[in-house]
C-alpha cells in the first residue's frame, strides 16, 4: 500500500470510528441512566410482590387486556442475563482499548 492509499485507508477508519462513537455515546449514556430503573425491575423480579402479582394474573378477575410481560419469568430473567452480559462485554472492550492505547 503506498503512502496515499495508506492515508486514504486511515481516513476511512477515522470517519467510521467517529460515526460509531457518535451513535454509541448517546446510547451508552441512556443505558447508564436507565440502570436505576432497571434495578427496580431486578428487585421486583422474584420479590413477594412479584409472586403475588404473578398469582393474581392467573385469576379470572385479572384484566386480560393488561400488558404483563413483566410477569413472564423467562422474559425478565433473559433481560437480567443480557444486561449482565452487556456489562461484561463493555468491560472486555474497555480493557482491550486501554491495553492497546
């Protein structure tokens, strides 16, 4: 690769990475800010209130048109696992970035 091709190639990398950061940083900030609400869900999952709500959802008087995916144990559990995996992946990426600076 000659000098001009190398410069052009590096320019593409610069532009691509800047575009990714421009998209990623606002999402990362929103993700961070939402962790407080997420912790409310994590605390609710498996609590006595969750169990009462889960049992109530199976009663005939429970409104059938009420969105209650939160009472699906698998849905909440999967979200908890994905959130943890995302956090671990962010740590791996951060560690790799810092090692190669």
